């Protein structure tokens, strides 16, 4: 079963994989200024303070849910008990 904590952990793992691969675009904007994540601590801190809407937005982008839902609607419905994209529209 997919939980909020599992979603956060998956996003953290994806971010850390990208950081470890040398991707310098992983970070956040604060007051219009970009702050690059340097390590696991930075990434975990970001996800500990994230809103549900922002978390689900990142998760859906990382997993290509819009394309998945459009290309494979039956598989999408079977894979996700709650439609994350619909939840995002309502938030």
C-alpha cells in the first residue's frame, strides 16, 4: 500500500540518485533564490517541511503519472487506489 511516508521516501531516493549522478538542478527556491541540495540532510529537511500538494506534485512528475493515466488508464486505475492527479486538482 502506498503511504505518504513511502511517497516521501521514493522522492528522496530519486533526488539522492540524481545528486549522486552530479545533477546540480536538485534543490528549492526560497524568496526567488535557488538553493542546491548538497546531501541527504538537505533533501530530508526539504521533504520534512513539504506540503501534501507539493509532495504529490513532485511524486506525480517523477513517476510520469499524467502520461501513465493517459496511455494506460486501466493499469493506472488498478495501480493507484486513489487517483493522485484528481487529488491534486482538488487541493
